């Protein structure tokens, strides 16, 4: 009788070990454990999505420019339009929205 080739036995043993590991990693012990694992994975994916969404939303809020300082609003003496005081034209009889209204009021 001839001895089997030494490498053939190692390959056979490795295949059985690999098959055992694959079966162990993929198959659950019971249906309850399997559904529990699926639920856990789905929950983790949802939590990761919520975390990602909130972190991006927070980054957008921080990158927005701060609002401009509030200005006093004034009314045009001719037409009654409200405009910021920095844009109003001053005249002898009040504040105006344009040069035409200032000329009209001062005639």
C-alpha cells in the first residue's frame, strides 16, 4: 500500500474546516436568533442614516452666514413706502425713497 500524498490530506482538512466556518458564520442557531439579527442590522442602518442626516444638517446651519444687523425702517413722505433708513434720502421736509419724490415734495 502506498501512503497518500501528504498535500492531499491537508487540502481535505482545510476544506472541511472552511466549510464548517462558513456554515457557522452564515447559519443561525434558530429562527428567533435569525430574525433578531436581521432586526438589529436594520436598526443599525437606520440609526446610521439618522446620524448622517443630522450631522450634515448641523454643518449646513453652521456654514450659513449670520443675518445682517437689523436697521430702522422709515416711511417715504410722498408715497408711504417703508425702506431701511440707510437707503432713504433726507430732504428739508422728511425722508424719501427716491430723488424724484424728494424734488416733488420740496417744490
